C-alpha cells in the first residue's frame, strides 16, 4: 500500500515516514517547497522509489491536495503549525482547520482508493480542567472559549490548543456530513508533548521543533525545572500512525455519540500521556558517579505531588495494540542524540 504523509519534513512526520517505510509501505510525502525535501530525499534514499515527494505550496488553498491523494491507500495528515508565538489566533487555526478539511475534501473527490485517514491531533484537543484521568471523551473547550473571548489577547498556548480542537472537530464533522459518499474512515491520534531523538533536518538546537526544544532547554537550564505535563515518545507516535492505518476499527460513530459518551466506540486515541516533570527526567538520567549539573538538575526542587496526572491511554493499547517506551529510555535516547550532535557533553 501507499501512504500519503503531509508535512513530511516535520519532527513527527519524518518518524512516521520511517515507520511506514520500514513496515513495507510506499510513502508519498508532501512538503511546502523542494528545498524542504532535500534532507528527506537523502535520508530515505535507500528506500529507492518507495519514497517520493510532492510539493504542496499552500495547504490552505482550495484543492491543494487534489493531486497528492490520487492512488493513495491511506493518509497521515500531520501538517499543522505548532508554535507558541502567534499573535493572530488564525495564524494557527487557519492552516490547522483549512489544511485538515482540505485534505479530507481532496480525498472525498479524488481519493477513490483511500481507506483510512489518520489525523495527528493532540492531547491539547482533549485536556480539560476536570478532576480524574483524562480520556477520549474529553474536549479542551476552555481553550476554544478563551480564544473566542479574547482573540489576539488569549494566551499563546490556548491559541495552539484552539487550533487543534477546531481542526479535529472539523474532521469529525466532515465525516458526519460525508460518511455515505466516501470509502474511508478517520482515526485520530491525540499525543501530548512528543519527545525523542530527531531525524528531520535540524543542525542546531535553535532549529529544534517546539516540543524537543522544550526538553533541550529544560535539560540545559541553570534554574529548577519543575514544570512539566504529559509526554509521548516520538517513535511510539510513529508506530501509532502505522497501527492506526493497519488496524480494523469499530464502525463509524458520529461526533454526537462521542460527545454523549455512547459506548467506547470512538476512533480517537490518546497516545502516551504519562505525567512528568522536567526534573523527573533529569533525575532519571543522573547516573552517579558521572552525573553533571545539567543531568542532575535540582532534585530537591520537586516532589511527587507536583507531577501532573496521567492520561488514560488504555484504548490505544486495547484497540491499536500500542506498547510504550519508558520515560527513562526516552530520555537516554534523546540525550544520546544531543551528545552525538555535540550539543551537550
Ligand atoms: P514540526 O514543526 O516539526 O512540523 C510541522 C509540519 O507541519 C512541518 O512539515 C511544517 O512545514 C508543517 N506546517 C506547519 N505550518 C504549516 C502551514 N501553515 N502550512 C503548511 N504546512 C505547515 O512539528 P511536529 O512534528 O511537532 O508536529 C506535527 C504534528 O503533530 C502537528 O499536527 C502537531 O500539532 C502535532 N503534535 C505535535 C506534538 C509535539 O509535541 N511535537 C504533540 C501533539 C501533536 P514547514 O516545515 O514547511 O513549516
């Protein structure tokens, strides 16, 4: 089979491409321009014509993916802005929503061979202030409300969350509307902060994507690193995309049923989701006697009550068969990558 991966040059997407290729799929990646594809061409050269690139200059343009979806069996739509520096919330929600609806519209019209569309949503589309574990029935409505109320004055993180909620909800609404016309269904992945080694085109820490830059900064900072959240391993997320393409899923359930919590029959999957603090990660890595300051961090600055709660990822294990890499292994592997690049000693 052949999988279309949008935004193929991204941190997560490059791992998705690697995972699909290793599983025997052919991959067509989309990039905004040819220069963004250069590293990928080199990196995946050994897969020969199993890997190809197409340029989609503007994912918000009508019909942007019309050519790209032809002859494709499954789609992994990862392209979406992830940064925390937008002034206008539409700088994020525009490409997030129009990119998602656009690829679905192209698949509806020209994707006769498409069977499954996997959408890289985020745990930030799920998280709510409610007590208890978060699961796939939760929606981050408060971020949407914050942006509706405050526009450009809303918090930068809320603006990003808003874009992911609107894009994901738009996808479910699209499927509700067009289910009888299309030969495909949708699986949505909701990973929190994704961490791990990088294989996309990065040569300095400054060029890291938003999530791994947070980790790099947390490990190299000289003040207590008590912040945190929930995390997922990037290779696990790549594998989740593969499993979401390959797994037979429960039959279609409308968005209204998701919202009403009817059954567990929802093709929405929290991936990873263990609570962490940055100090936890630094402590894990501080193997005496060689522990340096940057590795140790500030162990006394954190206690277990400060650790954010876990999300409930049992659905991903039961339905997709996900297995998870430990936080310890993830930290070791990521730091080894940074050491190899000469970014830390
Ligand atoms: P990256 O920034 O590494 O990659 C983002 C990809 O999306 C790039 O290919 C980028 O293209 C493309 N993109 C961004 N904005 C636009 C735009 N306006 N028009 C066209 N393409 C665009 O981010 P990640 O790999 O971290 O993120 C990939 C996906 O995973 C996103 O959907 C993100 O929301 C989601 N996600 C990420 C998490 C994380 O912690 N990293 C957590 C949960 C979800 P270009 O290089 O040309 O800008």
